[in-house]
């Protein structure tokens, strides 16, 4: 438990990039995206799947360039189309197969695109610099409260075939913890409390989906952690598995309801 707390504190420097924003944030986004993709692609090698890693890395770098120069969405579609064509060339030349190709683009969709919603939240809304913290509050508070609730009260397994340690009591604790913290956050920054209740509670469910999805992948490929970058937490994906899904959820919740 102590190792987990110390490791969590070690993530604070990453959050400083969010506070500072601009070029440092865009560069950090590319680095985290590349590391996350590397962990994701390497996880599948135990299943003899060989993704076209370079395409994923190029896309992560492109997103940073897109944000620096404020490129329109159409350029992203064009770049993805080009990468898709290059992927087809790999298949036609018998260097890769359709599974390698599919995992390559699932990784692109799952990691850099979803993580980019952190930047989009900051840049696309008038109060984006405030709203963006909901992503991390929901993700980290869900994880923290679920862990301690499960540790103290957990009796009924949630989905033992995917994650044996997670319990229904822990899941409920995560939802309550996320909701309470979002309400407190909303009160401090004078945000609509009803919106905070909805975002905090539904967002916590989304966060747990992200956690369980990452666990399902790890169970499928037969690994415990995606990496060893963060002591007590594993790799980038082990720490950001819920953030990856919460980021687009928060963005669209703000876009539609706030």
C-alpha cells in the first residue's frame, strides 16, 4: 500500500504539464502516447502478434504537431488515411498479417486518440483549464476509493474472470468517492452541482470500464503489468487505463450538457 501511495505521488510531475499547458503539454502527450503504445504493442507479442509499431508512434507524434500548429480535424483524417494505406502495403508485401494490422490501429484509436481529449478539453472550452481536472479526479479518486472500499468491505467479486481482486463493494465505493470529490470540486469552482453529480458518478463507471478493459487485455495476453516504469503501478497503461476512457467521456459530457 505504501508503495502504491509513493508511486502515485511520483505522477505529480506529469500533472504539472497539464497546469502549464502549451508546448510542454503537447510534447508530454507525444511521449506518454509513444510509451503507452509501446507497452500495448509489446503485450501482444506473447500471442505472436507483431503490430506495425512505427505507424502508432508516428501518429502519436502527429497529434503533438497537430496541437502545436492548431491543425484542422481534416488533417488528422488525412494522416490516418495515409497510415492506413501504408498498413495495407505491409499486408500486401506479406510482412504483416491482418491481425497485426488490426492491433496496430486499435492501439492508435485506444491510446493517443483518447488521450488527446485531455488537450482538447483544455483548448476547446472557455473553462477547459478547470474542467480538465475532472478527468483526473474521476480516474484517480475512483481507483483510490475502490481500492480502500474493497480492502475494508469487499466480499462479493465483481468480475472474477477478468479481475479477481475487484469487488462490488469496491466498485460502489469508487463511484461514491468520485461523485463526492467532483461535488466538492464543483462547489469550490462554482460549477453546477447537479452536473458534477452526474459527471462524477457516470464517469466513475466509465473509469472502471477502462480499468476492466485493460485487465481483460492483460489476462488475454498473459501478463501482470504492461510495464515497470512506475513502481507499484506497472507501466503507463496500468496507471492511465481509466484516464484513457474518462478523458473523452468528460469532454463530451461538457460539450453536450455544460
